[in-house]
């Protein structure tokens, strides 16, 4: 099993203009790892690639011998970009995808409005589908529906900007999608993405999200936390850094050092409690 080298990706992609953080890359890398450990196989798809910042990572996640990446963007057809989300450029994109070509991963471009994509055109069996194109309700909803119809049994849909005040249409699309596609649930929200999968497949992901060892290994150790909150008839994991852990203080420095020690890792091995009371920040080790 070859997991994607997220640190290397972050370095390479740092100069690319776009909207994809290193934290989001770590979250996608985590999903990639879980899928590879559980034998989930399938191609990858992205709607909305702009200059290729996130597409570079998706390309690196693909197994070059058996999987490929497909992307859809308007690129030069920006009059169709009604929600004004990003502005793809095909030449810049192709240039930035050199690293993916170097990995031997094949990719295919659909230069069109994603509303015109249909399942027979793009095929099915995708294990990872990133929805980051038009941000109006009907656009994001149509993209989610397309993703659901083309996803393999244990695949994951990642939706960008799910709860941002600038993009309420994406939130509306998410809720309308979950209302209609009751076999799907929202697994985890964090790093400006929400990840969705079929209820029947959620266990393989949820069992990893709760583990301290797993979080530490993918770069979500201290100061990150996971808690669960009810959302749309399910329990949604929330991956976040609490405000009190963001403050520069001696206490937080001590905690940071403590959580990096093997001793603390052994003591914390096992699962996170589902609902953890928020520490006050006054105790010596939160
Ligand atoms: C927010 S940007 C994507 C950011 C990108 N994932 C990154 O890593 O930086 C949104 C992209 O979606 C494209 N787009 C907007 N509306 C679209 C539509 N209806 N169909 C296809 N692409 C669309 C834009 O051209 C733009 O490149």
C-alpha cells in the first residue's frame, strides 16, 4: 500500500494559487490512507480545479497502475461561472499538473459546465469525489448528486465551503442532498470540507477518526481535537482547534510538549470519548 506523501505535496503546491489548505490536504491524505488500508479501489474526480492546487494532491493519491484522475472546470468558459467561485485557467492548470504526470498518473479533463456532465460520460466506481465548482445551491446540489451516482460502495465525497457565511448556497445544497439521499451521511467536518459517505460504509472511517494514534500520525495531534455533535439525524465529527488551544501561553506550550512525548501517546492510546466536555483551559494538562 502506498499512501500519499502529504508533506511533500504541501511543499510542492505551496506556490500554486488556489483555495486548498495544508490542513485540508492532511484530511484528504487521511481518507486516502483509510481507503488503501481497507482495499477501497476506484478513480478520483474533482469538480472545480482552478489552477490545480487540490488536483495535484488527488493525482498523487491515485495508484498509478490502476487508478486515474478526472477533473471538470469551466476554465475559459467563465461566463458560466455564475457564483463567481474561482476562475480556472487551463494552461496554468496543465503546467501545475506536471508533477502528476511525473508520477505516471493519467488524468482527463472535462472542460465544461459541470451541470452538463452526466454519469454515463464520466463512468462510475469513484472512490474519492471532490466537489469544489459552482457554489450556488443548484450547482452544488447537482454536483453532489452526480458524485453520489458515480461513487463506489465505500467511496467518499468531499464538499468544499460547507458552512461558510460567504457561501450559504453550499450549506443549502448539503442539507437538500442529505434530505433526499438518506443512504448518505456527513462523516466529519473540518479544514473547510465536509466528507460524506454511505451509512453502510461509514464504520471504516469513523473507527479511525476516533483514534489518538491515527490522529497523531496524520498531523492532527495536539492542538487538534475531534468532538461529535448531532447534525441531520446523525452524529457529525468535528475536527477543530479549540480557541483556548490557539492562545500563546506557557500552559499551551507545556501541553504541546507533553502531547509530543511517547509517554503521553501510550497513555492516550485508544478512542476519543464521543462527547468530551470542553476543558476550561485552567488545568495543567487539558
Ligand atoms: C473555488 S475554485 C476551485 C479551487 C481549487 N479546488 C483549488 O484547489 O484551488 C472553483 C472552480 O470552479 C470552477 N467553476 C465554477 N463554476 C463551475 C461550473 N458550473 N462548472 C465547472 N466548473 C466551475 C471555476 O472556474 C474555478 O476554477
